[in-house]
C-alpha cells in the first residue's frame, strides 16, 4: 500500500545503556545542542515540581531500601553535529570537547541543569564553614559534590576566559561565545539563565540573578521551595523529607567516612540552635548532601546513542509525531 520501504536501522546500531547522572557528566566536557527543529523549554510548574519530588522520594526510599534508584526515563543523544543544517554556526574555539545533539530528553536535561545550579549555590553559600578548623577536612566533600553539580549545568573550556559555558544551547537561537560574561548573550531561556548563573560565580556576586519576567522564574521558585523544604525538615519533623538524624542513622552507609566526622556527629546529635551557627549549617549541609548524593549516584537515565544519521533521523520522525500528538491533545 505504501510502496517498498527501506529496512529499519538494526537494533544493534542504536545502543542504549543505563547511566547515573554523575556518570553521564563525569568529565565536565559535555555540551548539549538542541536542534533547530525542536521546540524550546516548555515544561510547566507541576512537571518541574514532580521531577524534584521524585528525587526527594528516592532519598526517603533509600532509608529502607539500599538498592533504591530512580530512573528519569530515556534520552537520545547523537555524537557531534545534527544533520539539521539550520543550527547557528558554532565557533570552533568555543565548541565543547564532547558535543552531543539532543534528539530526545531536552525538557528533563534542562530541568536537571536548573536543579543542579540552584543546589550548587546552596552548597556554595555553606562552604565557608570549612574555614573553621573543626570542619576543614570536609572541604573535599563539598568540592566533590559542587564540581559534579557544576558539570551538569556547564562544561569547562580547555583554555580561555571565562572557563565555563552553559551546557545546553538551542540551535535556533544560540551559539557558544568566546566572550560570555555580558548579559543577553544567550536568547533561549535556559541558556540565558545558566549563562547568568556562571557569570555570577565568576564575578563573585552575592546571588545568581533570576529575571522575574522570565518564563523560568516560576520554575526556579519551585526548585527553591523544594530546597527550602529539604533544609527545614528538622523543624517540620521530616514530613516531606528525611531529618538529619534519619540520614545519619539510616543513610550513613552511603558515605561512612562523612558520618563518622566529629563535627557532623556533634551537629546531628546536638540541638538545632541558631541558624547561623556552624552546627546548624552543618545540619543543613547533611540534608542537602543526601539530596545531591541521590541525584548524582542513584538517579539515572537510559541513554540511547544512535551511531548513524539514519538512525537519528528515524528517532527524530518518531519524536516529531509524538510532539504533534501532544500538541493536538
């Protein structure tokens, strides 16, 4: 009826593997290019809230089930440039060491980058406690988590300044730039926000700016509210998350060295006290650490990596039909 069709790409040419978030972004050299034909970031507030909530629920499950994980679903990445030639020209001096075209998974990857940036900043604000002699040996723990989170929302350049760029750009609007420090360099909402976030880090500003008129303002606010729930759970008795005591008693197997640290033991066992005290900030760190650890090491994607353009075009067409059906519904 439809004429003779060419055979589908053999399954063995579209490999897939399950990888944790930390494994995917381990080297900090990955840049993600959204093809011109794809829509921009369009997730609604409820989807962002559910995404963050899934991570929190995984933390809770880990208390009772040491094998607990959470899969965000699949994403499809094609190594190198998209066959879609309408993407903006990429400056070879600013192209990431490893470039992937995002065939499917943009919404989840963008949300993940937003979460990582907000979580990074919370740890960044707490890190000065490691200047205290009793907490100085925790510096490596902070830095390891912060570096891993930074790799989710940016990639490092081999040379030049600034040293990092937003991990995600949309080919219809953006390219990575040599001079990245001024506002308005990126036109797509997520890339613009991440560019401003990185600019804030590099200029030692007090807080990453969020444009109240931006489409992302409510999304960032939702992520911040979830992080507030996490950091105040000791006050609420652990209704939506786990308390520091539960983390130390039920999740210490995740990092035994951390939970035998004298300062951590004293902070968890002692009274909550003044919120600005080192003890209170260590408790906040423990709460955020459990969330970050779960996100990095217990949350995963099924990563599909087609190795031919034909395979990717087939997936593009399927995805195009799915999006059309979603829009029609």
